[in-house]
C-alpha cells in the first residue's frame, strides 16, 4: 500500500516535470536574429526585415509566412500587384542574409508573427512586429530584441502543472488519512 502511494506520487512528479520542461520548439534558438526596422509601424507602412548573420544559402529562396489581423493584405513592398495570400510569399537571400521590405495593409492592426523558412537549407527564423494606428504609442522595449520564453503561449502548461501539484497534494493527504485510520 505504502509503495503504491509512493509510486503514484513519483509518477505524478515525473509528469509535472515533463510538462514544465521547455518544449522542443523553445529548446533551440534561431540560428540568426531577425531585425525589423522599424519594429513598430503604422498601417499601410513598410518595415524591412534583415538578419545579423547569414543563416541561409547564398541566394536561397525564402518562404515568408505572416500571421496576424488582416495579414492577407501584407505584401512584399517592391511588388506593386496585390497578393491574394501571404502564406507563400517568397524572397531571395542576399549572400545568405535576409533583407526584405514588407508592406503591411491599411487595415493592419496588432501583433504580426513572421516566419522565414529557407527552401533548401530548412533554416527557420521567427520574429514579430506591432502595427499600431497613427497617434498611439506602443509599449517600449528599450531597444532590445524580444527573445526567449513567451508566457502567453505557455499558460496551458502552467495550469496543467498546477493541477498536477494539487493532485499530488491530494494523494499525499489521502495517504496520511489512510495511515491514521489503519493506525487507530
């Protein structure tokens, strides 16, 4: 009886550790930093995305995916025709580096997540940009790149971990109550 309670507590602890550990997507950093210039723009404006290093092959095609409100209106700034979908935008690396201006639509608003994927190398780089209506001030990041742990996307993990801790405490209380009953 005592061993089964200990085994259950150990199993719950292992599950809690597994849920609280970083996921595979967060375990490896991107091979280069993507810099958006400017990092915050107004709707119907362009931001140029560059890398600090050359993570791609010399003149490799790069797929661009943009996720955000009204993101289908985003297009490469040097292309004058409208693009129906933005999940297959492409550009070409310049000596292995990213250098692409992207024009955000007039009805753009909020945070946009961008993914740049090298077609042949498989290198994946991620960044985000904020589009705010003219006259509003975005929150300051003090000029530093936003990197690392994103607590918004890990809320489910924290809730699951908390639930496991509560379940472990319930098992411990149940074991103590059972011990007292058998001792009396």
